[in-house]
C-alpha cells in the first residue's frame, strides 16, 4: 500500500502528518525534510505567542481557524507536558488617533469570537507599571509557548504511530506520471498515494518545479528582534502590542516577554537577501534574482517603498527601533537593548504586488500545495493540519 507523503518538517507539515495518520490509519505516512532536524525555520524562529485572532479579517480562514486552533493547542500542550501560559496581552494606543482604531479592533475581535475588552488606565498600570499610554484593550486568550517543543512532540507522535521522518533529504519535485505520484528527492523517488507539500519558504519554487503555476512568489521578509538586558527585563511583565496601522502589512514594534523571562522588542521587517537569510550577511544570488525578476516585487516596492526604507533604516540603526518602543515604554534607554533573534517570514505576493493575507492552498490531482501559511499558522497548526489532510484524502472530482 502506497504511503501518504508530507513534504516539509515545519509545524504545519508535522500537523498534517499527524492528521493523515488519524484519518487514514491503515496507510503509512512519510515526512521528508531537507534540514537535519524538524522545525528549523519559521517554526523555530518566532516570538512564541499563542495568537487570539484579534486582527484578522472576519470570515477569513485565519480568523475561523485561530480561535479553535488556540484552544486545541492548549489541550495538546497539556496532554504532552509542554509548558505554556495564557497571560493575555495589552493592545495600547499611544496617540489620540489610535483611540478610534482601538474601537475598531474591539468590534473586529468580537466578530471573530475573541475575548477582548476595554481596559482603563488603572488596570493597565497594574499590569504594566512602566507603560505610558492613552488607552488599551485586554485580550485574555493570548498566550505563550515554545513552538519548537510543540513540533518535537508532533514529530514524536508521528514516529510512535509508525510514521517515517526522513531528515536531510531535499525534495526536488512532485510529479504525476501515468497516474503515479512521485516525490523526487535528492536520495531517491518515493511513490506516494497522496502528497501534501508544506515547504514554507520554498513552497512556490517547489510548485513550479512540479509543473504547477502557483500564481504567487514567496518573498522573504526578515523580522529582527532586540531584547532587554536581564537587569532591565522587569520593565515588561507580559505581552504589549501597539495599535496596528491598517495600511501596513505588519503589526509594528511590540514587547513580548517569553516563558524564559526574556523580553523581545521588535521586530523590524526588512527584505531578506536570501530565503533563509537570517542576517544581512546571508546572501543568495539565486534568491535575490528571483525576487528582483518578479514584477510583483516592483509593484510591492511602489506601494510600500517609504515604509520599507524606514524598516531598513531601523534595522541598520537601533535609534529608530528605540524611538518606536519608547512610545509605549518611555523609560527605555539605548543601553537597555541588545541584539537578539531573527526569523524569516515566507510572504506570498501576487503578480500585482498584493500581499496574500490568508492561507492559500492549491490542489493538483493527488497533490496539495500549501502556498501561504502566515501567522497564525503555528497557533492554528492542528486545525490547519486536519483541514489539509481532509481535503487531500477527498477524491478529486473532475470538472
């Protein structure tokens, strides 16, 4: 009996493998990952926030899946002994014009089924004494977890159920020849029953290599964080986010205290010079040529060029990041910050420069390509994995 195959060992790929085992238990499951271990990229390079669903467009797949995903994730962590907490977060207004935006976020949160409410300034001061803000919302369902531990538990579960995880084996294409689905890897060819391609930063490239026009291009954006030095970590007790600018694709500089007590400040969001470019020093001529040769990149640059230039400046000079953070935390000084982690976001961009804002799947016969899995993919990994597995195992009808 041919196995079901998952390409990609990030948290979404692992959740898909788990779901395939549950829905098709008599068939083997093989997960193929190009790195030497799972969770080496987006899963292992993020702020560890369990998202609530406050910001997402009502009715979008992200909004529908994240609330259930967060609840499922907490149950999963409890069952597998993975540390987490649900401390809630503050969304704060630092300027008068942000007060109206808070009301809009409150309404959106209620539409999405998120437990969000207004907070008076005394409550804000009790939760975060160092903040100086004009208004705030409290989102009680936001939490914290180490997604690398979640991924490790998923991998252990896949193996315990008889699945196979092949690390250090890059998939080059997935093709169908005479009705036979072939996963062509650097080592050999796996003949499969059904295939889910969850390749993250390389999802569009693998789709094209497999003869599929994804209709989008993955553009890598690096999120760079600073962190508070240990002796100043007490300035932030939990999770603090600014009111996002609705005209911009990212949430802005926020303050996130992790389960380990480290307070991250950021991120900057800058174009990466490689799909796995975790610093300015990492450069790929191939990746950069693909980005510059894509007309969607130039449409995007015209739309967000000024913002992009500001983010690059913030990346190269810590003063800009400090200024943004001090709008919420005026006690913060330059010496309170030091460089910290970075991550690369796989952002799907359409040919007209539009940022794809929701999950994007493309079914081609017995193969399903996951072309965009943005935040809150980690939070919602379990229902996303189940959805992908169900769609993949449903026979493809003609017409």
